[in-house]
């Protein structure tokens, strides 16, 4: 792996991240076309999932792409969908070499893209910044291989781990800088998810504000009995911003469907919606990245099921005591050795608060 390959792939990965939250069900791919260390074209998956990154970069490079090197963060597709295969587009453009960060496990691709390039006489280098690419594409990879999206759990906590007073007051535990960052995180996810309790207590809109987005994340609410406020912010905006309601299949959702919500009947477990069934339903509809902002009960159900992949924790310098509402509900742990471990990947102050980012520990 050369220094130039690493540098140009890092550029492609940075471009790909621009599409996060806006390109599902497609992956957020980045591509850079280079010759003699000069960038001829660059692209990333467009909003809605197409055009693909390679198509955009090749269009920018034009005839100069012939004999150049293409850096792509995910194996170029090899199948005809709503667009022709990107591997074929690279061949037609006459590139001499393709550098791929990581493979695509989609059965329609899964090595076929690389095989097409090699068969056309194009030199292919694989695995450049593979770990970073797999992290960036984790949601897409999980949906393809496990049928579920990547789940990020957001927590805004007091120093003693509370998310509200005993009366339910929670606005605002953290300051404006932390809340601004939460909106930026929402924008990088396909969906924002809460439970019915949070919807009733906070009446949230769950939209991304003040960032100029043209495509909002899907708002997902777990409400087994569909017992949500009929005059709340979610109900009022169901036709303006996608609202998906996960509910017990035995409950009639005709009223909410008439309001513009999409209904996702899901299996129940122990009197609650089965979190694995919920995520499977979201994955089946193309969702790759979920930002969970629910209460302690929803957080605990996801954690108990081992379905949380990352934590974004905002800590405020305040304590409200044991009578406050805990950020995480009961996990049923008896031994400390049974507690899941997390790896810290970032920490920094945000005004009066502290932000910590954690990823699930892989032993």
C-alpha cells in the first residue's frame, strides 16, 4: 500500500461521508479519479442513491479518465439495477487501475465487480484503508449480511446518569452546542428512532433543523398500541416528513395510516415490541443507519438484545439524584463480567458539556 494510495483513498472516504443519511438504501460511496497525482474527477453517491459515486467522478474527469486510477471506497457494482454497473462504466472510461477499499457482500456484486475489472485488463488493488471503509459502510454491510441497520444510541445524561427529573422535566439537560451536534448526527443517519413514552412525554418533531437539509431522516416510533398524541408534532407533520410507526400487528392502524404515517407491524416479545423484529423491518425497507433517541426502556431493550453498535453520550455538569429518571432501564445483569464493554473513540468538551463517542468492543 503506497502513501499516495492511502492519501487518495482517504479523500474518497471523506467524500463518501457526505452522502451519509441521504442515500439509503444505497451505500454512501466516494470516488476519486487521479493521474500523475492530479485529481481529474471526484464524486459521491447522490441524494436518493443515484447517480453513483463512480458515475459522478467519471463525468467530471471526462476523456482524461483514460489511463487514470480510480479510488473507490466500496467494490464497484456489477449488476444492472436502476443504473448500469459501475464496473462497466469504469471499463468504458478506459481507466488503467482501480483501487478498492473494501468488498461489497451484496450477492449481486460479491467479487463480481472486481472480476469484471480484471477480465477487462484493469489492474485492481484491494484493501486500502479497509478498516475505515468498513466502519463508514457499517450500516450498509449490516443490512446486507444481517438484515438490520447500524444502531447508534444517543444519551444526554446528568453526572449521575439521569435523563429527567422525577416529574419528567428534561429540557434542557445539555446546552446549545450539544443540541446542535445532535442535529448534525441526525443528519448523518437514515432514521431517528424513539419509543412511545418519549413521544408522549416530549412531543418531539425529530427533524433536523438549521442545517439546510432537503431530505429529512425517517422518524421511527415504537408504539405497540399506537397510543400516541393525535394532536402532537409527529401527527401534525406525518405527511411532510416520513413517519413510520412500529406496532403490534393485532392493533388497527387505519387512523394513523389516514394521517399519512407508514405502519410497520412487528412481532412482540414479553409484552413489548421485539427490538430485533423492529430492526429487521427497518432493514427490509432499506434503512442502513438508525439514530436512537428513545428513553431508558427502549435503550435497555436494544442493549439487552445486543443491537447497539455505537454510543454518543453527552454529559452535563449537573446532578438530580436517584429519584430522577435513569438513562438506561433495567438490564438484568447480576455479574459485572456480563456487562458489555465499549471502546472510546473520541471525547471532547462542548461548551459546558462533554461529548463521548463509544463503539462496541470487538473481542
